[in-house]
C-alpha cells in the first residue's frame, strides 16, 4: 500500500533552518510528481512547493520563494524540503503528498491522492 512518512520537524528560532524528509513506499515513486503543503492552526491547508517526477522542475508559493528548496532522490524514494530563514508565520504542520495521475493544478490539495501524517514545524521569535 502507498505510504508517505514525513520527518524532520521541530521547534526552532526565527532565522534557523530545518530539513524535512518524506519517505515514500508502496508505489513507483520516480514516476510521480510530489508536493508539500502546510496547515497552521485555524487556517486552510496551503500549497508550499511542488517537484516534477524527474526533479527537473520545481515551483514555490510566493510566501516561501527564495527561502525554501524542494528536492528529491529517486534512488531513496524520498522528497525533501529545505526550510531556511524561518519565520514565526511558517509555523504549521507540513505534509507531503502525491499528485494524482488524474491531473489538475498542483497547487490544489484536492488533486493529490495520498498524504503523509504530517510533521510539526514551530518557529519561535
């Protein structure tokens, strides 16, 4: 069965960095596009970043552009999200997800068919 397991979250100070990992199993990871979303308390889940199956194309929300970097290692079935220059407003549960073959905008959560359990990122000022 398809499984996505995130790790790497934690409590950090503003300006610090974190590296999130998402280990995938149960499907052909290298043939699927992947995304990262986040959800803060009391807010809607929002798109953060996206990466093509090959790693050859990436996309970021304006709020994280220039600070976050998405990457993947298809040999390890893992997608990463490097978070730099963290701000208190980055505090949220971060989720990785698999983009469905059915297509649709990669910024919309409804177009992703499998999700991890999430990892908490808390940024203190």
